[in-house]
């Protein structure tokens, strides 16, 4: 644990997901903890002076009582961001469960329905995402909205289409992430979806030339992910990825016992 910066944590609260994205690099075959055990971990993070938690998965909204963890985190003064595909959200669910968020990040790799179906996102994916973004923009203007796009061989020429689509939203940030193959389906399909660094850079710069600075564009490479991400697995393991390998640091439920 020495020299590990836990100021910002990416908490993979569950491996479960309601979609089958072909480029997903979530943890698999990892048993998730009970709500009570995760409350203990949250309190430990607070003692360690964690300032920001990004809740993700899998699909984090599938975890039972995720909203109570987020609410408690909010009460502790921790900044909370939720990464989601948004398919399980409705205005009513958002009002009841997620209105205490500081920010919410939607995953968007394609706008076209056929592409989303092909990649495992499902039918009407962008339509549903657009509905929720506009709802949150209107009712919760203080909640920052971000978009994550994984740049793949299959969408590298469609970044302008995505840019045009999201430009009608009030966004805080659009994060362009170079495809990584750390684990899961992403590792299995790495030869199918990988792009070169030069190609990634060129495509990103093409979009930047169109940008009107109404929101931030953040470019994320594999090295950036490894540098910035300290993660909690669903079983409470704290890990950091170095050179594509997940390195175990400790189990937060057992640490200090």
C-alpha cells in the first residue's frame, strides 16, 4: 500500500452487465461483495482520504443498493462519478437513486443503431442515451455529464458523427480512449479492434479541428490509464495495472484487520 495514491479510485462494484460489448475489458469471474462489506470499504476509503470515486463495473446500476453507497459517499464529502451504459436508467429511477451524483459518464462508441446492435450495445442505444442526457441537462444542471468513447478500428472514421451527435448536449467532457486489451473480451479481440498510436492520434486531431471548445476533449492512451487508475475489483481487491498486468496491492476488506 505504500506510495499508492488513492486520492481517486475507480471502483468496479460488480462484474455483471446487461450488455455484451465485444471490446469490454471488465473483470470477469470475480465474486462481488455484500452491501455491508462495501460500506466497510467505503469507510476505509474515507479514512484513507479518498476524494473521488468513479463507480463502474460491469454495469454499476445492476449492483443492489448502489444508490445507498453513492449517497453515503456523498455524505462523507467524496466526489462521485457514475460510468454507465444508461440502458437501465429512466427519469424516475434517476430522480430516486442518482440525484446526489457530482457527475455521470455515458459510454458511447457508435451513434448508428445497426453498429450498436452489432457491437453488443443493443437496439435504440443512442436514442435512450440522448433522452437521459437531455433530461439530466434540464433537471440537474449542476450534475456534470461526460461521454466516454473507445476509439476502435471500427469507429475511428465515425468520430465526427459522434461529435456532431453529442454537440447538442451540454457536456463537461468527451473522453476519447485508445482501445486497450487489458482483459476480458478486449484481450480476446485485440487483433480485431486495435488501432495504431499514429492512427489514433490522427483521428483525434481531425475531430479537434472541428471543436468549438463548448466542452473539454480529453485524450486517453494506454499509458494514461495505467498512470491514473487505481481500481477496486468487485471482491475488494485493490489493483493497479502496469504494462498490461493487474497488480494486486491488498484486499481492502482485510487490510488492517
